[in-house]
């Protein structure tokens, strides 16, 4: 099955700086890559996703890049704010095979005011 | 509100007891999931049901039994609770062949004492 690795496990940045979280996957058939944000005491929430036919996607301060050849994808958060502090999960799935997601191990992001 | 709702939010119980966690979604999704999140924040899939039919059953002790009375509900029953069962359990739902990710519930924090 798919194996998703995520780095770093913890990340601290100063407010206003950028944060980058990286994930790699093993199954070249994976074609959908969502990112989830989990705030304390809450369930993970989808914040952005990318499909394998796209190399980059941006939504305000959040962007995701995908390198299919290298089988890695990254989350970029610019101009970080304290409310960005949370645990972030990447995931990979193969569409049309039951929609099972394989999650990374999570990155705890702390934005220092 | 459209959502995935789980009850209870917190559950403290003694070893050996039997307990249930309920999950309901009103998003019209046809697939529901149970995930376990341990103290290190790892998200591990336990079960997946599509239209009341079990489609994913990961290596989980048979003390855990999911029940799906209809496609909007997926309950988790746990027999003979053990200390190692302490975790946060998340319910999620999606369309099986959707282009979108999961919608998670807010979690049930189970503490076995």
C-alpha cells in the first residue's frame, strides 16, 4: 500500500515568516493530495488539495506544490499568523479505488508572536 | 448545520467495560470512516463503510465492532476496554469516488482508567 512520510514533525516560526512542510509518497498511482489542519481539540479540516495533473495550487497565503517525478509534495504558508498554529497532515490517495486516504504523521506548527 | 457529528465528545470509563461511540453525517455522503489518533497524533484508519457495506477493515482487535444502520450513521462499539484503547477517535465521511477529501467529526476522546 501507499506510504506517506512527512517532515518536519515540529516546526516553529516567527510571525510573518514562511513555513514549509514536506511529504513524500511511495505509490506512483496516487493522484490526489489533500492537506488537513487540526486545531487543538478539533477534527482535521481540509485546507487545500492538489491533483496529479497540476503542479501548484495557491489559495491566499497557502500554496501546495507537487513533483510527480520525485513523488513529493509540499505545503507553503506565507506571512504566518498565530492562528496558523496547529497540526498539519498531508495525505495521498488513489481516486476511484474507494477513496482511502493515507495520512502523513503530522507536523506541529507553532507561530511565535 | 451540515456536518459530521460524534457523541460523546469525552468518554472516561474503566477497564473491562463496553462502550459505544456514535457518528452521524448529514452531508449525503455514501462512505464513512473511523480513525484512531494516538498520543503522537498519528491518524490510523480502522474501518470504512460504503452504503452500509464494510470496505476497509484494518488490523484492529475484534473487540472493536462497527455498525452502520444506514449510510448516514456509523457507530463504533468497543468491548472489554483496555488501557491501550485510550485515544481520540474520529469519524469521517466522503463520497466514495469524490474529487474532494474527507469531512471529519470533532472527535471523541476516550480515556480508559
